[in-house]
């Protein structure tokens, strides 16, 4: 992974974690990032973030914030 890619992953991970911690305790947010999600076609959020697919993860969090069960 290149330096710019590593920087992007770190920034995206921070942004996603910050939003998750509005709904979950820090340990729960970390578990959420690593868990497989049906809303992400069975992938984990961290895998999608590493693949530059953070927008998909953020859409799931948007649904959480709108009151949907995720």
C-alpha cells in the first residue's frame, strides 16, 4: 500500500469511527468495523475502507442515523 493510500485509509477510518462513536461505545464501534454486514454484501466495513469504498460504509451509517436497524 502506498503512502497516499495509507493516508486515505487512515483518514477514512477516522471519519467512519467518529460517526460510529456517536451511536456505539468505542469497543462496539471497533467490532462493527470488523464484522461482516449484510448491508455490505457480507463484507466488513474495514475491508471496504481499505478498497476505497468508504462511501458504501457511510451509506450504512446514514441509514443508522435515520433510525434504521443496521
